[in-house]
C-alpha cells in the first residue's frame, strides 16, 4: 500500500522562533518528495527531519513573500554543490524567475542540473500532473497573489478477486494483469472477460490541501472540499481577529469554519504567530476544536500519516 506522510518542517509565521521555524512542509509518497514553500532555514531542517533533499522532485510556492521564499536560493545552490543530477520542477506565482535572475546576476551562481520553473499568473491558473498526483491551484485572498494547492492522489485500481478469477479459469500471468489495468481480455477458449467481472471498483485517492496566508475565502472551501487533510492559515487567535483582517490572515476559528464547510476530515493549524507561547497555542487549538473537533496543531519536525479511506 502506498504510504503518504506530511513532514512539518516549519510551522511558524513571518519571524522564526526557537520553537517554530518559518513555513515549509514536505509531502512524502513512497520515494517521491514534494516540498511546499521554502522558507529561510528550510534546508537545515531537512537533516533534522531525515529528508534527503536530492529526492525532492517538485516544489510548490504559495507566494513570493520572504518568509515562504528566502530559503530557496540556498537550497538550489547547495544542490548544485552536491552534484545533484535529479531534475527539479518549481511551480510558483509569476515573478520567481526574475527574483532568481537578480540573485544570479549579483552572486554569479549557476545551476547544471535540470531546473524548470513554471510561473502562474493571476490570469492563467493551471492544474498540474505530478507523478502520482493531480494538483489543482486557486488564488487565495492575501495581500499579494497567493496560490492554494489541492494535491489529489490518482485513483488506485480495484481489488482483484483471485477466487472469482480461478472460478472463471483465468490463467495466472499477462491476462490477469491486463484485467487489472481495466482492459477486457479473450481467453484461449474464446470467452471474453470484462474487468468488472473480477476487479472491484477503483479506490479514490487521498487529498491534501495547502492553504496558507489567506483570509477565509470561497476558494479555500472549494479546494478543501471533502479532503483528507486541510492545512490552513491559523496565524491569530480570536482575540486578534481584527489584526487578522488587516494583515490578510486567518484566525484558528476561521480556519475551523472553512474545514467544517468543506467537510474536511482533518484540519492542521498552520502559520502560527510567534507571539503565541505554549499556553496561548493550546487556547488557539481549543478555539478551533470548538468549531471543528478534528483540529490539530503540530510541532516542527512532526510527521502526519494520511491513511487511505476504506
């Protein structure tokens, strides 16, 4: 069974603290690693989280504010120094290429490995095929153009009924593999067998949604619809609701309301303000759970397993 985990590399907001680094997380799916945002200090956190940076094949940037971006130049150049050979693709709001070109002009770094950058403008929102995932993007409501992402694991084939196949006299080997792929077959005796005779219905994939740095908005609800895990901006407590509005962030209660509207299975409170000590963070969590009981507040370097729904 394919294993899907989320590694929380940095769970804080804007200013790093000794308890919470700046925002970045990794989706780990078998041998594939997808990075979401690359804050200052992210590559130092790979080691603590036991993540091999050379295995990161895709990077999705939510927006180009420094607390989500300033770890990228160091990551790219360190990979060059480590003789990276694996390709790396970055999906980002428009402007990333200009940012990297300016840095290159000043520092003179170069990249030899296959680095591709796909920039998304406000007029051209796209979806992406990323290995075992289909990824949908939508603009959120922040002080700058910011993208939320919905990572959808591609469906798995239905369970093959070995007993039924034996009863039908289907020989072990290529014929069974064709049926498992969803293709009809003709047996040596001339009988035509359809996949649905021996293969159960396909199993829907798991869904992880990343909505950081945003006010509550319809796009967040749409992205999070029926997802397994929603990671949503929860920068402030209810006591700071007005500040959340002014800074285009959300409170924990507002994140919980999004999760409830979207019928998410689990909410991860994200982008936590450094002004919250441990006591205030527990109050933040209780506020969210008063609306949505399956709310969680992870620590840096914590891992979350995303189980498959039966």
